[in-house]
């Protein structure tokens, strides 16, 4: 099967066509990295609850909770007791 379309030109056209979605995805990844960094920086200071992390990072508690649930799922953090009605979380590498 032979195509008259130049493969390089086809790739260039595809990149141009998808430019906006690529830029949105890149921005989302950058935001997620910043969020994870902010949460990890707070947890490096010691165990913390969702409201404490939210206050420190300036993020809504639901967003912090979503990230903590994901981090817990992948073994990056662990629960470190309770403080009132909230679990305290710490980095898994610092938990003995």
C-alpha cells in the first residue's frame, strides 16, 4: 500500500491539529507535580492531617484528600494514628 502523503508532513499536521490538547495535558501534569511537591514538603515536616496539609498548601481539603488517597494506594504515604476525627499521614520512607 503506497500513500502519496509524506510521513513527516503528516506528523507535522497531526501535531498542529493536537497542539491545544497537548498543551492542556502538559499543564495538567505540571500542576500535579507542584501539588505533589507541596504535599510532600508538608509531610517532610512531620505527620499531618488533611486539614493541616490543606491549610499549609492552600488547597481545598477534597483535593488534598484525593492526592493522599492516591499516594497511599501507591505506598508513598502511610496512616500514622488519628488526631480527633482525622488520620495523620506521613511519608512511608520515614515511617518505621
